């Protein structure tokens, strides 16, 4: 009879393929046994009775900005990873910008990796940046383990992370294709957005609606069409982040049918918040691309249900409350949503309960798909020899999100005040319980 480190008993095991009742045994950070409809007879040092709970693969959030080093006052690896753990996320991909220095060379990557090893309670991975000055650094970044590269087709809002012009992005994509990696892009048209923003502000039009109209869906579509043409010319694998509308997704779907190697992400805020929320909540709900109207939100859910969306990432882009102040001009204030802790809550409440989105699809969008897309061969599902990254959820438990529930450095979010159904009870990373019943259970010794 085997003796395991951990056994989770009687849970409803959710994967991208099925929901079945069973037991899960963990040894040395790996899933050692999965038994369906039959109890594992072995014993373990720790056992969890998951009767009535659903056990999901730990979420993989492929899009966060933790801002460390350099802007830890905005967020940080310690508080950011704790918030992820509280939301059932066991792996994150940190974006190359917002931290200072940005992750645009090997030296900066190693700095971020060292800090993550010291401070993160969940699994860290890293994006490398593509900026005009670092094409010669892409190879060393790839060889040192970045999961892909990120570029902005419009200004990033960060002085030390420049957006790419057309020549830079073409040359960068040629190099990235030769490395067998992929490029993720923030796709908005600089020309369209800048011209419309200037016109609005010159006319004194600075409302929430004016801001949204200055960054229209056609701006995303123009940029996506352009970058797709470069992908076809260079053979570079492409990933479009934070698509705010199904109209954008339809352009990507058409490219997929032509054989372009392209995938697309959307975010929980585009699936749960609208322009009306921006008007009511103010700067706390400002992001780029901006929130859209209710009809666009519903169409985006259709895209999710139809399998047109590949990945859902939080695009957690936090800032101090002082940077989110609007004071009547929505063109001012930092554009970023604090939301990494609430991704699964939103997908369960707005997706599973409200729109009958299958649990299997949620597991695919948040675990299996990103694991496959980014080459994490030991993550993304619940099966023998995979990492024991697991999230236990009570689907029958509802709660209203309050500021004090948040583990972010700055306890604010546009989701505060919303009532969610489906509560994360336990998060397990590499076989270790790091979050349980509302509190962090793993403490790091940070020198």
C-alpha cells in the first residue's frame, strides 16, 4: 500500500474533457494517482475531504503586470502572487513592462526571476519584451526561458517600454519565427486612437463615453489585420491579447481558417463590465482597450461559448488609487484593471451559472489551453505525472466581494460590491496548500 503526501478525496474532478467524482493522490509535488468512482486505498500525511467541492486544474494566468522590480509600490510579486492564490491561480506569466528595468534582455530577466523565487507563492513564468532597441537580445531571452514575447503596437504608457513601429515589428517577428517562439501583441491603432483623442479633447469632450469612442473597436481591427499580414509574411506565431469585441475575434477566426498560426485572449472585465460601469465607477474601471457596451459583452460570450476564444487572462494591471483618479476627464488616470483574484469567480458566476458555460470549457480556457499554447507540458490538467496544481471550489457558496477580501497591495477593484457564486476554498501549488479558507497558508522568508 502506497503512502502519499496528500490525498484529496470525494471531489468532483474537472478537466477540459469531463467532470467526474474521484480521489487524487499527490507525491513529491506531482499527481501520483487519480481514481474515479473508487476510493484510493492508500494513506497520506494529509487528507482533504472534498465532498461537495469541485477540483479544477490550477488556473494559469498568462497576463499579469506585477511591476517588480522598480514599481513595487503599484503591486509586487508577494502581494500579486497571494492574490492569485486566493483566486485559484497556480501559475502566472508576468509581462515585461511596468517593471523597471523592463524584461528586454537576459540581465533584466534574471533579476525578475530571482525576485520571483524569493517572493512568489505560485509558479512564475515570464514574457520577454520586443521593443525597437532589443531585437539583438531576443535570442538570449528565448534561450533563458521566456515563454514568448510581447509588443505594443500603440504607446504602452510606460516610458522605458517603447511601442514598435512597423519596421521593428516585422524584423522582430522574423527573428521570433526563427527561434520557434511566439509574439503577443497589444493591438490598437496609434493613428486612429491619437487622432480621435486629440479631437475629443480639443472639443472639451472628456466623459467616459468620449474616452471609449476615442479607442473604437475598428482601432483594434485595423491593428489586428496589419499584424496578421506580417505574421503571414514572416511565419511568426501570433497571440492577440485582450480582445474587447467579437468583431476583433472574427478577424482572427478568418485568419485561422486561412492557416495563420494565431490565437486570441480576452479578459474577465470584457465579460462582466460595460461602459456603464466605467461611467459609474470612474477610473477604477478604466482600461485599454476600453470597456464596451452590453451588446458587445454578450457577443463576446457567444465567442467564448463557440470556442473562438483560446485563453482568458486577467490582464491585472494595478496602480495606487491616486493614479486612478479621473476628476471629470476620463483621458487622465492610469488605464488598468485590478482583477487577478477574481477571474474564476467571474467565469463561474457570469459563465457557468448565468450563461450555462460548461465547467469543462472554463478548465480549458484557464488551464488546458494556456498550458498547451505556451508549452507547459506538465500543467493544465488533472492526470498522473502532471504537477499537483489544484483549486478546490464550492460552487454552492456565494459571497459579496469586499475591499478587505483583496490581497492586492492596493485593495481596490471594479469587482468590489459584486456578488459571486462559486468560492475558492483551497489552492494547492506543486502539492502544497498555499491558500485555505480565506487565508494564505504559505509564508516565505524574504531576506
